[in-house]
C-alpha cells in the first residue's frame, strides 16, 4: 500500500496535524518539543523533507 496522508496511522489516531500546501506538518515529539517524531521524520509527506524552491542568498 502506498503511503498517503489519508492512510497515515498517526493521522487516523490523533487527527490532522496541519498542512503546508500539499505536505503534512507532522506531529511533534511532545507538547514542549516541536521536533517531528521519528515516524514523521521518515515520511515522504512531511513538508520539512521536501526540497525548497527558494534559493538562499549568501
């Protein structure tokens, strides 16, 4: 089964974490730590895992 946001076990269990366009914002480790949890870090739908189209000027 292809991983999608609709079949994510965390979203089904806890609800929608929010979206950034077509990508998921993911779930934090805890209320005090907004670092994405391990399952979210590995997910292809996490917005933080996507390449940015914005170029950074140095």
